[in-house]
């Protein structure tokens, strides 16, 4: 495809919700004066709105937009998040936390896990070891329910937020930068003779023409999937859960600074604490649990009075073969879906929007840009896919058909390599542009029950006393810092609550 000599100025975003307004807010903030940006959405079509937990990369998005954190948190009823607690994933009755941030101190030849493994091998009678998580500030603060912004080497954190309020918050910023919202339901996607999208025809007959179209229509993928015919790659052979049911409940206590992910025989349940309510959901395999059974199971396992009626969602985990085709880019659920086990949905929207702006086709679409965009998008979501599969595959559970299947299934070669490398050597290597760094993989693999068979010889250069002091100093520093932090609920109330909720 050759460069179009006519500059691209008319951008049409199909669909609102979190994806549409995240794209609109960022694009209008960066290029608003150069572009005519229209967003088409219908109040008749609800948003999925289950992605209420985020990861620390959202802070980068907010920095790009110049968002005031306190205003954002008040507007979205947000709380802080330091990680995710996984309950019953390795064995029933056991739990671990995948926290943000670093654990311990690395040596240039070897990560901290090697020194911890060496101490474990020598035995508690020679070196006081403790849990791997004892050396991570974010993890210990999460367990003790504490949080504060720290001036130096601050904690890594994200947010729990109300996704509907977040879309409204971003809409205000986008419209303030000139984005025009058009109310209407898309009835037809009109194609030009070239095969590109020419316009969206709405139910009332309105035509919305554009040069570049961004598909944020959710699972329906009206533009990229239906109109342009880009096929979908199904990953359900690795990720068998295909349904979710969600409900909001009233808070029964102070919000904790972490997400809870609770494994059940038929799937897993999330609990996401906001300032005045809790988001709850159950992700399950509909071949092993009916929708009615899922609703009943969720309502039996929530705390607090339900504030909404349970809502069921159907999905197929996977990705479009292309996320950019011709003059259409799909962002969010229209491009693919991974269950919210590691809270990556909003991150993928953010990355899609940033990547598009980095490759924005001001002079027209170029195939080299399309190819590079698709390559980066594919690599990113496959990396996250592998990380999620890891939770299901490496488990001691054999108490239900779902877990038996997941433990026995073949996994992608890329994941099998990571598992084998860590199991045999304790090593983890981070490839450029991958979302999850070494410590994330280490925490989850240890938490799921993988014990490395060896450690790096650098750790053996330390004698017992030196190794004990090295570990003890780190653990003591973590304990001292956590002890100085205020309770998370108190900090949120003073920092970011709306006056009506105080």
C-alpha cells in the first residue's frame, strides 16, 4: 500500500466506553489541533465495565495527559493497588501475592532470587531466610493494609477504579480538547471501492465520514472483524474459561490495597475494593458450570449487599490476526481479549493508543507502519497470554476437571521455555518491551509451586554470616518502612475521597 498523498485529518472512533475515551483523550491531547476527531457511541449499548483493576503503567498514561491524581481518584472512586493476592491457585487453602515493584537487591550476574535460594538451601539453622515476599516493600505493605506516597524510591502502585466513571472522566477531557461526540447506533459500515472504510452510517441515517477509523466496538468488532473480515485466533485450548458474571456490592470494611483472585473448581473470582463499594466477578468455563450456577456461586461468595443485578458476559480468549488493517485500527476488546486475571485490559488499550500515536499516518497509511504495529501488538498480547496461562498450568490442584485439564495441557513453546529455565536454573530473563519483568515471573512461579533446582554460583561466594546480614538488612528495611505507613483506608480518605463520601 502506497502513501496516500492526502493528509489524514478526519479520525472517527467507533464506540465509547473505556477504550474509546482513552483513545480520544490521548489523541486530542497530543494532536487535537491538527485533527478532526469524532466519537460515535450509543447510550443504548452498555459497556463491559469489568476492568476495574489496573497496573502501574496507567500512571504513565496519566502523566502523558497531565492528569491530577487526586482529582482522578475522587472522580472514579479509586483506591490504591499494590498487587494481586492469588488464593487457592497452587493448592486449596494456600495463597501468594504477585506484587508490584522489586524484591531484594540484585547482583549484575544474578537476580536476588539466587541469594534467597542459596540461603534456603543452607537451612534456617545457618541463615535466617523468611519468605521471598518478606523482601518486597509493596507486598508487605499490601498484607498489612498500608499505603503512602514515598518521596524517595517510592512504592510501585496502580489503582482500583470505577470503569464507567473513568470513561466519563476522560470524556470530559477529550471534549474539552475538541472531540465531537455523536450519539447514535452504527447500522452500516460503508466501504470505498479501494476496500477501505469510507463512512459509518447510523440508524438515523447520519453518515460519519473519516480518513482513519478506530474500532472500539468491543467484542462485536463491527469494523475490523465484521466489515473488513479480519479473522480471530481462538486461544481457548489454553484458556478454557469463556464466561464471566459480575456484580457490585456495598463495602463492609476499609478497602484493602490489593485485588483478590480466588480460584474455584470451575474458575476464579475477583474482588476489587473501591472507596464505597466492591467489584465482584466470577470467570468460569461454561462447559463445566451453567450461567445460572455461576450467578448463584458468585452471590454465595460475596461480602456485602448486592447493589446491582448480576450481569453475564460471554467471550472467546484470543486475538485478531491483525489489529490494524487498511485504514482501521482496533483497540480494546475489538482487537482481542484476555481474561482480567492480571488486570491487563486497560493496559492493552493504553498501549494500543500510544502505539497508534507513535505511528500516526499523517500523510496516509503505509504498509510498513501497519506491519510494525501488528508485530508489536501481537508480541505484547502473546507475552501477557503466556503469563496468564502460567497461573492455570502450574498447579498442584487435581480436584476438578478444569484444573486437571490445565495441568495436563500443552502450553506455548515460549512459556514452556520460561518454566523449564526457571525450574532448572532459577533464571528469568526479560525481553525488551515485555510487560511483566523478572520479579513478576519469579513471584508467580514460586507462588504456583516451582522450586528451582539450582542457583547462581555468585550467591555461594557469601559466607553464612555475610548472607544472613545481607538478607536481614533488606528485610529489616522493609519492615521499618511498612511500620511508618498509615492504614490504606485512612490515606485514601484524606487524599482522594469526594466530600460526600467522607
